[in-house]
């Protein structure tokens, strides 16, 4: 299964809780499988640091998100990993409803990551940053950090000092050729 295929969607969920004993975790795993089957998912069992299921079905993205959140609540999980149709990246849905971007990486033996094994293939996820594309001079503020793509195809960070001068000399051209980005800052968003 190609996890980056834009034509498939899936969720990765576990029923494992560290405070439960082995018997309780096995019973919960069986209940999760039943619940997944009742919702018309096809699934693979995945081994790893926590036994999980990779489940997929032919449905729209809203239905998949709804199922993922209901399952996360029912089995008292802190997050569910989800990949929507027509997207290449997975996301982690947190208990408060936020979605964080994740990149799929090959297993490297790093025990800090949540590692998975499915059909003999090891992989993991790592958080990715979100970026926005500036379009006008007002998008630049003194002290902010921007990134631009240099001639060696590497993203280089630069601190904005004088937005008006730098926009005329550099940023305007970088915007024209789509070689500039600003990391999206979620710190200003209020949490409920």
C-alpha cells in the first residue's frame, strides 16, 4: 500500500492505553476491530510501539474525519493519524480538533517517534511545518523570519529588517518566481 497515494484515504488508530493491563488492552483491541468492521472499513493490523490498525474505506473526507474523531473519543486516544483523498500528506488529529501535518519517513530506529510495521514495511511519521506564500509588502514585518529558495535549491532563512527596502530589492522578485515562504504561526489562534 502506497501511503502517499492521493487516491486513497486512511486512518491509523490504536485502542492501547498505558494505564490498562494486557487483558484490558486486548479486549479493547478486539472492540476496535469490531467497530472498524461495523463502519465498513477494511483494515490491516500493525505492530509497533503500540498495536494499531490502518483502516481505509471509500468515502468522502468529511465522513472519514467524523469516523476518526468518534473512534478517538470512544477509545480514549489522544490522537488519530488521518490521510484524506487528494492529499499527499497525513495529519494528526488531536483531541481538541486541531490537525498537524505529518510527513511519512522510513523507520530509522528512533524510539522517540511512533513507529509502525505493516506488511513487513517499517515507517514512521514526523511533524512538518506549514508555510504561507507572501503576496504583498504588508505580509512582511520587521523581525520576522522568511525563507527563500537559493540557486542550490536550498531553503535559506533570513530575518526581515526593513520590509519596504527589502521588498523592492528582493522579495518582489522572489514572489514573482514563487521562491519565498513564511512559516505559518498558529500561536495567535485561540484555543477553546
